[in-house]
């Protein structure tokens, strides 16, 4: 299980490292180097639009790799998606800017972001199943949560890397070429992930289905036809946690630097602290869901998230480092209450023959409504209303959707895994 845990989490760690450095660059420098013809806030909104492309493209990865994961196996897809993700991120670091390449620079950025999203859309479900379909039945919540550690670890590593580069270089140097370093460095990280994943075995569930010739011929069609209710429940459960994450991790950087006019290292430091707390809390809440059930833990996180959507800006507007760190760390702790049991909750909605396809579609389609457009909506709402109250209401409504979806689901924590 140690190697499986590492193989499950390292892929999502590396891929969320890639996503994190893109997200942070969108908030910090892409408005100037890829969209320089607009005012800073409008440029940031456009940069977040390219952020959304990475979510819009995820369902394509969910369709393609969800089909392959149920037909050819979990391990095959996990190796393939990691290679695609690493290549697209490395190429981002080599892109000419708008000053050199004109309009082709943001077009190429969007294209690579699209490829990133396709890879990540096929990655998540496979990483979850790799650890969940191994191990003991009463530890599925904990085992599946190993994958959920990846985003926090990737965020922590990516944010730390950018903070170090920012501290090492002058602001002009960082904007001129320093932003490229974290992108290019991801190639080495992907190599380590490939080494880990190539050394793990296919899951017992898939091997058994293969031996009995019970693999689905058209898993996507089967999910959409026979398991559409489970698809809605699993997808709806994800929306609120994604929107809360976008507020706390992505928009907070813009708010701290552009609205409160505080330093970039301070904003990155708050994100790192919150990410470290989240990485520790996610498996703890995953384990707790094995003991008391998925729904109670998940619902508690959704309700607390509704309250934190308002507390967040009360703390932020203090413009004090301690208050800002508390806002981000508290938000990511609440997020962990949903994110810990989420992987097992989503995957357990579907039987083994279509579990990869079902979990992939739920994850990727909900990602468009949740995390994909959340930073864009939040930034646009703030620009239009010049008030954080509307943002808090938006986050609360997204969490209401999640709470309704979880209430509509059956409790899966104590039930045998569907075959």
C-alpha cells in the first residue's frame, strides 16, 4: 500500500503542480505578458479564461480515457496521461510572449492549456481506483484519499517554487524569464512519477473482470444510459468544493496583491501554509469517513464552507498577515472535510465495469461548472459589483448544490464495493 499510495498521489501531485504554476502565473504575470493590451484586472480575467479552458477540455479526457480505463486497464491510462501532462507543461515554459509572437502567443497558451486539461481529465479516476481497488474494504475512504493529497502537495510545491524564484529574482527578471523556470522543471518531476507508476500492478478488480471477460464494451454509453442518476449525484457533490478552492487558492492571490496591495511573497506564504494543512487533513477526513460514513463528513464540510464564504473576506479585509493566513488555512481545512471522502464517494457510486468512466465523467463535467469557471466568475462579479458580498453568495450557492447532491445519495462507506 505504501508504493500504491505514492503512485496514486504522485501523479496528481505532479499534475496539480503543473496546474498550480499555471494558475499562479495567470494571477501574477500572464495578464502582462500574454494580454498586455488590457488594464490589469481585465487582463487577469482573460488569463483566468484560459484557466477555464483546462476545465472545459477535461470532459474530453474523461470520455477518451474513461473508456480506455475500463477497457484496457487503470495502469495503462495513468502512464499515458502523465506523459501528456508533462509534455504540455514543459512546452508552456518555452512559449514566446505576446511581445515576440503577437496574438499567436495567447492562442498557443490556450492550446497547451487544453491539452493539459484533457490529460488531467483522464488522470483523476485512474489514480483513485489504483489505491481504492487495492487494500482492505473498510479502508476505501482513506486509500482513495491518497489521490486527494496530490492537489495540496502540488499546490505546496508549485507555490513554494514560485515563491523561491520570486524571492531570488527582481520583479522585472521574474516577468521577463523567471516565470518559465517552474514550467520547464516539471519535466524532471514527471520522470519520477513515471518510474513509480510503471512499478505497480493492475488493480485486482480490473484483473478479475478481464479474466471473466466482464469488462464493458461501451462504458461511456452504459454510464449515460443506466447510471445517469449516479452521475448527477457524483458530479453535483464536487461543485461546491471546487468553487471554494478557487476562492481560497486562486482568487485570493489576486485579491491580496491587486486589491489589498500587499506583497506577493506574503500571499504565496498564506497559500503554502493552507496547502500544507490541507494535505495533512485530507487523509484524516478520508479515514473518518470510513468510521462514520461519507455523507456526515461531506455535509459538515459543505455547511461550514457556507459560513466560511463570508468569514473569509472579513479576515482578508483586515489586511494583516496573520488574518490572511487564517482565512486561507481555515478555508482549506473546510475544503479538506469535503475533499477527503470525495474520491471514495464519487467512485463508489458506480459498479466496477464502468467505474473508471463514471468517475471520470462525474469529475470532469462537474469541474466545468465548479472549478473551471469559478475564478472567472469571481473576478467578473467583483469587477462588476465592487463588493465581496456577491462572491460569498455565489460560493454559498455552489455549496448548496453539493449539500443537496450528498443528501440525495445513498451511504456507501459501509457497503461492499459494487462489482
